[in-house]
């Protein structure tokens, strides 16, 4: 398992991308709509370490309270189905079983940590 990225919820995608790229010097990677989630995501990367942040704007969440910005932590795994089965065997709670997003090439699933923080497991496609 390898740490992949941290996702934060953002109020304004344009202003947030500008902040992370212009102020902090991160590199813009990509941006896309996820219609089935009613959201838009963008990734920025630290050019020095390769660490990534996923910026998530939810269409139906125009505001949020301080502290609600953390969306999820993501880990890359070679086999999501096997990783979910192993996590279940150790008593982990599964928030979403393995699935694919329309237009995506990865298989993903979500676990919940003891604090209800979402943990995304990502199996990158070789296609």
C-alpha cells in the first residue's frame, strides 16, 4: 500500500487552484466533473515531493463549517477487492464497496477510520 493523496472540500475551485499554484507553487495536474457525485475535482502536485492534493467542489454544498474541509485520505493498492476483504477481516468498516466512476479507469472503495474519516483505496488501471 502506498499513500496517494489527501482530498479537501473547497468553496471556490478557481480561487483554490490559483492559491495552490500561484501562492504555494504546486503544479496543476488535471480537473474533471464527476456527474454521478455532483462534484468537480482537480489535482495539484508538489513538484519537489510528488505529494498530491485533490480539490473537491460539491455542487450541493455551498458552505461548510470550519473543520469540514477534509474529504478523504487515499492509498494506492494493487487489488482493491483483496484490500477491502483484508480490511473487513480485521474489523474495518466499509463505506463503499469497490466500484468504478464513469469516465474513470481506476477501481476505488472507501473504508471508515474509527473517527469516520473516509479512507479511499485506489487500484490504478493498467489500461
